[in-house]
């Protein structure tokens, strides 16, 4: 059975690791889509994305 890895779940370090792997396998990757899961309320949708923005996305900003 082949895993699809359709969901990124876990602590920010795990999500960063998975996104880095996507980046490695897809040179030039500049964007990822974060869909709104059906049946999820606005608060449940917003909280993990806020955490990703605060704790995960700094790992992808250009280093100066």
C-alpha cells in the first residue's frame, strides 16, 4: 500500500520536515494550498493555520 501523505499533522517541526521534503522533491515549489476541511468551523480552521504561520513559516523565509 502506498501512503499518499495527503495530511500534514503534528508539531511544527514535523510539518516543517514534511514541507522541506516536498520542496526537495519539487524544485521551484513556491506555494502550498491549505484547504478548508468540510465540516470544520472557522475557529478550528484558523487555530492550526495561525500556529503554522507563527511557528512554522519562519523556517521558510529567506535567510539574511
